[in-house]
C-alpha cells in the first residue's frame, strides 16, 4: 500500500527499517479502505484470536530467539514475538480505554523486554488484556481504527487475522506448519481484497484492464478480482500514483463470463483457503496453487500482491 505512505503490520517486512514497526505496529488507513462488496460468514473472532495466539506462543516459547523468520527475513523469532505482543498490547489499550485517537496509546507504549522470558511474559499479558477488552466491549462500539470501519467489531476481525498470519510466520520459522482454519483463512482473503487492496478513494481512479482472476478455495466460497491500474494524487500527501491495482467485485453474470471466455483474459487460482491466504499475504509462493487461464491476468495480480501490504 505504498500510495498511502503507510504500512500494515500483517505484511512481511521488505526492508530493514520495517523490522520494528512504529506506532504499535498500527498505521493510518491504506488508500483503498472503502469497498462495497464483501462476502463473509459469521465467525467467533475472539475465539480464533485465542487459539491462533496460543499456537503462536507455543511455537515461539521454546524456539531459539535468533532463528530467522523466512517469511519476514529481516526479523528473527524474538522480533516476531515482540511484534505481535506489541500489536496486541496496542489494540488492548485502544479498545480497553475506548480511545478515539491513537496518540495516548503510543505515548504509553512499553519498552521491549531484553530477555526471551520477558518477551513471553509481555505477550501473555498483552494477549490477556486484548481478549478481555474485546470480549467485554460491544462490537458496535466506536474506537479509533485506521480503516473505515471504526468499531470494536472490526478490531476483533483484524486481530484474529493478524494472529492467524503471524502464527504461520512462527510455524515457518521452526519448520512445523499446520493447516490454517479454512473459515478464518477465507475471511483473511476477503479482508485482504476489501480493506487492504480493494476500493478506490474519491481522489483516485481505477481503470479496469479487462483482465480478471477468479479465486476458488477448495473449502470456501470463491472471490472474483478485477485487475487494472490505480491513478490519482493524494490530497493529504501530494503523492501521485500510477500503479497496478485490483478490486474485489461480485460474481460475473453468465454474459460476462461468455465475454471473458471470448477475450481469454481471465484466469483461475485454486487451492485451499489456507494456501490462497498465505500467498495473498506474502507467506507462500504461487507454486502451491493451481493456475488455469490467462497467465497475463495472474501476472497482473501477482504485481499487485508483490507491492506488499506495508
């Protein structure tokens, strides 16, 4: 999300400066935060947050702190443990204090513990505080959030998906990868394309290229992604953009599919929801997926993915 000049913490850091994200790992909204199309099933996000955080800690508690994180090559295992603990502490503070501005939480941010035992204790405390804050608050209650959905409910969703992806990072670090929950993995796909990649602000323009990719999880509902370019100049930063982009759209009609077939400008990606999510969030390469159709459409989507959710 370079056009916003911000980074979102679930992405693998691509540069050394990103190995210790400021502001509690939380940043201003990406440029594309509004999307009218979303398809989700009801999930118990707090329960998923608990289970994936427990797996994350179980993996890293006894791991060598100096082990490199292959999906986040600028981090070691200790950095990863600190990062998710820091993020969970930050959102526990935002929700627990019903903050409408992040500055008080940033001012109160604790220092990083020097030892592995200290990092473990910090994570346990931060996680407990986050679960308590999210469980005791009304999902509709407003709190500060970088996305358009500024509610406790969206914080629940974001933190469940945050823990899911970083749990995978932890497992990749020690070489003990287990399957991701299909429902939550599918939800993380939807979130990536609606909140991180999807939508176009009033000051920008999305121009479709005529190419599209249908993403078909074996164990969840499909998604349809339209490809093109985003252009525009941000009124807040003055930065001009002209770059590959995509938008999540509704399923094409029969007529649309016929037109796509005639133009041969669409493609399909198939795999488990977990493998698809891992690819979209930059944790696995595309070799885990089955590709059919127009390779140029896949290349266009890959170009968007490789920009990274920074």
